[in-house]
C-alpha cells in the first residue's frame, strides 16, 4: 500500500522551492535546484552512474504496466541509435475507455487549488530527479545523445524546465484572488454588495506529443504547465523515444495516487508501428490543449485542424549567425565549432547559416578573408573532434536515417569546406556517428538560395558569402520572417551593425546572442532565465516559458451572490 502524502506535508516540503522558483522567474538570475554534475547524484537516495545503468538495464525486455484503464494490447520496438534493442513493452490504449477515465479525476484536481497542484507537481519532479541517472540512460538510448548530454539535458535541465512551467502556472492562477467583497455606493440608498469567488478551471485533457531528440526537455514544459493548471495530461511519445516519457508517466501516477488524486490524471498513449495516433488524438473533442515539438509540416497541420484545442507548437527554423567582426577570433571559432558539433547538430537551436562578408572580417588577428574564416572554422571543428573519444562524447549518435541522408546530400550542394567523417564508437559498434559538414554557398546566387533558406536538420551548416553587413542583416531578417528561427547569433565590434542586427531580431521576434566566445553557446538556454523560442516567428508559436505559455490552459470562472 503506497504511503499517503498529505497536503500539509507536500506544502511544507516544496513551498520553499516554489518560492525560490517564483523569485527567479522574476529576477531572471541563475538558479537551479537540480545539480548538473554527475558526482552530485551519489547521495540523498539518488542513483549514481553505475546504479542508474543497472536500473536501465533491468528495464530492458520488460513490460511497463502502468495500470491504465482501457489497455487493449502491448506495443514496443524501440531500438537505440547506439544499436541496442530496448525490448520494453508499453500499454496500448482504447481511447474510448481511457479518455473518459482521465476526465473523471479532474474535479478533485481542480478543487485542490493552485498551490496544492504546484507542490504535487514538484513532488513528481523530485522523484524523477532521484532517478536522474536512470533517466539519463533512457534518454541516451532513445535520442542518441552522448551520455553527458543525456544526463544534463534529459535530467536536471529538463527538470528545471518542468519546474519553471509550474512556477509560471502558479503565478498566472494566483493573479486573481480567490474571493472578493464588492460594494457599489448608491447615494441615499443602501449600497449594492456582492461576494465573489473566482476559480481557475481547466480546459480539459492536455495532449503532449513527444519528440525523438529531446523527449523530456521538450516534453516537460507542456506536461507540467497543463497539470499544474488543473488539466489531465495524455502523453503521446515519439515511437522511437517512448521510455523516458513512459517512466515519467509512471512516476506521476504514483505520486498522484499517494497524494489522494486519481492516477489517471496522467496517462500514456503508446502506438503500434505505423498507427499514427497523433492525428486521431489531436482532433478528439476531449483534447483541449496540445503541446507539440517536431516538423513544420505536422505543426502546421495541428494549428489548422485541431480547432477544438489550444495548440502550442515548436516546429523548425533556419538559425543564423552573422559574422561581421570580432575582437576574439580564436574564441569565436572555438565557440562556433562547439555549437555546430554538439549532439551532431540535432538541436532545434543549432546554427545552420553563417553569414560572412565575401570581403572578409576584421579581427584581433588582422583581416581575415571569407575563405580564411571558413577554413579556420573547419580546422577548429577538426581540432575539437580530432580525438575519437572526445568526438563521441560531443557528437552522440545520428538519431535516424533521415538525418544521415541529409548529411550525405549536403556535400553536393556546394564547395565543401569541411567534409564529414565517420567516427567509430568503442562501446557501441552499430552507432552511426558523423562529424559535421560545412558547405560554402553564395548569398547572391539564386541557385544557392534554396539550400540555405531551407532547414537542414542535423550536422550541416552553410558558410554563406554575403555582399556586406547590410546584406547579412537583410538575409537574416527575411529568413526569420519566412522560415523562422529559434536562435540568432552575431559577432560584431561595430555598434551600428550590432544595432541593425538587434533591431531585425526585435522586429522579427527572434532570440539573439551577441559575441559569445566563452562557455555559453547559442544553442543552449537556461531555465528560469532564458526564453526558448519567442512565439513570434514561424519556428514556434510559443516560448518556453512565459505567462502566455500557461495562461490559456485554464479559464477563471466567477460565482457571485449578495453579500
């Protein structure tokens, strides 16, 4: 019999953490309750690396029974990008049974109030954090991330993003008081007096459509934003990345039960091969919120067809870096080389287009021509990835055959400044590991435009020669407006160029990083402080995380009566 978690216990334990999160989203300062160093996970009941690997290995070949109603079969088939067959089976749901069961618990969850919902969510996150090393293995072997990235991005950073969503949800729900006494003077007559009660009410079931590359990091914001605002949540993982989100659902159901709520407030919708249930679910009348990360085509379809739901999408974009001048040439090259290499460029924030004036750039090492800049960047990437052990630790594995095909095709689009090479993985011989390719294109040639104005997801970047800084800003502006961008970077020592880039990003609603030469990279964002996406350009219609991301997941209903 599970231990019971009382409201008092949960509030006493987690209210201080919630208060710190609330303060941090106000100040935008650095804070994280989840350590990002593996050595921190050998204490306090957390799993260390070896125990996490053992826990993951124990899951292989098993059936993960979540106790969900409406289970009509079992599905599986995940194969790690590192070549390991997971063999885990998950419940397949009869939606006509599961969805009504999920709505049954929403009344009690709604009536619990914003604070109790928030601390229950924080207890779920705490228990996930206690299994961080196990989750790291699950993320690694479904996404292809190298272990350290799977640990950090799939563990503490994902947990931070989930907690950030809970904090924003609490702020928006508590903006309106629970009760108010309203009195309107009537001159000589008695005043009009009403007592008013305001209740945040959920929209309905939230659907989280998971992605292959960052199942927890991209999945947790929507999951916890919907749950904290009173909605039940159905998690539909990507077929190749089910395990991390299935374990999340398992933990959530356990905590909800122990806290006295219906476990079916969180459920899993795994699918049979080729079943494609995302479209079916997205248009069900019970589904009132959708969170999606993935291709532009399906994101556009959801926005056009899931008319009964509030839809939040993170799609694709063409991320751009303007390289006009720098006072730290070596630092710039090192920073860009790392950004292009991390997780084989399989991040929605990885730079794709490097806009470099064809006449070259000013640097602290003198003038550098366009050809010199591209050659030096190629050497920086080669130097970074020259050692196979370090290359494997940074690159991870290619997540699916489509990425590999795009990488191989990119070499035929122009002159290759840096060729991709195969890297052997000593532990996983079946892993497909490739270094990035850099292709030189001309921003003034219409025949090159189709390549650099289309997203090429994966370890592919284009060094685009432009006529001038003004030309670079023009291409940047047009690219963000037409194709969208999750990130923009710029290197310049010229205040006028900086202002032109900044103005373009403000007008086109793109998040900008200027002159990064140290240990912060354009493709990384920090929860509680950085906004991931803006919701203002075609790459995404929402930002992680702001008030707009949570406020429309509930409505406030008023009941008034004479005082």
